[in-house]
C-alpha cells in the first residue's frame, strides 16, 4: 500500500480539497474518495513526489522536518483531545487540520490511516523514527498497555517542552559570544588583508630595520593576502578530517572523553548530560516503562559515548541484581549527589520523584553556570578583540613615530 498526495473537488460544495491517503493504486484511491463525496482530480505517489523534491529542495526539506517543539505542541493537543473523550483516530484526524507543517501533516495522515486498519498506536509511531524517537514510542506503548495514554501524552509534552526550553536558554545565552567572535574574526581578517598591506608598504622603501612586532604583522598580513585560499583549504580539510574521525567509534569515544575533561566546559557538558539522564529516566519510569528498557532508551539520548558506555555497564550490573546507584557511583562520572539521591529513591520506592528533583536541581545549576559563563565571556571577547586591534595599531604607529624622530 502506498501513500498518495491527492487533489479533488467536493461534490456537494464544489470546494477544492487536498491531502494524503493510503491506497493500493490511484484507481483504489479514486473509489475511496468517491465514497466520501470527493471527485479525484490528481493523485501523486509519495515516492515520486519525494524523488522530485529531493532533486532541488534537499535543504528546504531538511528545514521543513518537524522539530521537537512542533511534536511537543502536537502531543499536547492530542493529549487534550484524548482526555476529553475523543477517540484516538478522530483526535489525530482533527490535528491534521490544526498542524501547519506539511511534513507533519503527512505523518499524521499516515497515522490515522494505520489506526483505522487496526494497527497499534505505538507501532504506527515506530514507522516514523525521524519524528518519533524510541523514547516517544516506548512511552506510548506503555500508556496503551496500562490504559493511561492521555497521562503519558501529557508527560511526553511536558518532557519535550522542558527539553526545548533548556536548549533554547543555552542557545540564546551563547548566541552573543559566538556572534562577537565571528565579528571579531572578520574585522581582524579585513584589517590584515585590506588595510595593513597598504599602510606597511611605505616601510619597504625606507630600508630600515623594523621592530619585531611590525615585522611579525607584515609577515602575517602577507601570508593571509597571498595564501588565503591555501589556509581556507587547510582549515576545511582539517574540519572534514576531524568530522570523519569523529564518526568512528574510537574517535567518538576519545573525543567525548576529552569533552568531559575540558576545564569549565567539561563540567557544563556533564551537567547537561546528567540532567537529561535524570529527566528522561524519570519520565519513562513514571509512564510505566520497564527499568531495563528505560535505561536502554536513556543511553541513546545522552549524546556522549563515554556516558553511554557507563549506562551500558550499569544495565549489565542491574541484570545481575545490583542497584542503579552502585554502578553509576563506580564510574566516577556521575556526581555523588546524583548517585546518593538515586540510592535514596530506590530504598524509599520514590525513584521517579528523586530523579525529577535531580533534573530540576541540575537544570537550574546549568542555567546559573551558563549565565555566569556568558557574563565572563562577553568582556573577555571584547578585551581580546581590542588587544588585537591595539597590536595592529601599535605595530604601524610606533615605527612611524620613530622614523619621524630620526628625521627631526
């Protein structure tokens, strides 16, 4: 069975309609729509439409992919409809008219069609892994099995919105320092390539020994002006080689270990991973997902190979009868406060609540540290940029002053 993008006309009102439907063939689709009072005018198989789109708008297709924020909003709306007693199929069909992103409309249409055929909701979600990650699918499966789907959907929406807020705060906090760094780099490069050669060219005719800093400035300026293409090529090649090495298992593990040990930033990366671990595991356990399955899902969302290896070892230890806290404590990567609160939660039977407390604590700590870091980075970048400009000015002005004194 294929998915068709169709256009047609409602027989009763004469209005134009369009959408996406599953059908065995265009002829079968025409019959389905005729029974619904729609006269088919155009049917395009999804595979053909995708192939045509890929040839000319691959970048746009990537940009149009549903974001986690889009899925969070959709999940919140779906939870509201299901809690109000609207059947799941009708709820998803109603969302098709509410969602604006075309790619998400196609996904919801396919979900509605699969549900009408009797497929379980979690199974239909698993057919769209780029939109619904394993975390989402497993939580929905647990909600279906326990009859608490609306509660699970609300937890999912809360979780996704919380992650989006944290990510947004990190991005907004680091945006200004990154922008300042880019502007400083462009400004200095423009001075070195466009201004410095014109000013320092007068020194060559004087045939006098120049200060070391002026000679260094002239050398750097001439190198950038003459070999900028080679420098860009070397930088691009280095970035490409690093990315290739980073995709190998050994390279990823080595780099992720290094990231956790970098002064200041390593601690911040660890806090982000621990907060994500705690929040995700708490959400999964509260939704009824089994512990080992939840740990395996959490391992895939940490984003750090070293921490993923730690959680993998913890899963093996849990299978052998150990607690969650002990293997995490032995790894040396999880802070003592985290392992202590997990141990208390296991003993008291309130593990989900303790994990939520850990995530809230570390998310607040992350925001504080990022705010402090950016408040220190902003003046530091200004000082560095000013120092570079001052060095360029000094390297040009001081020799001119010295030459003027010699002439007098």
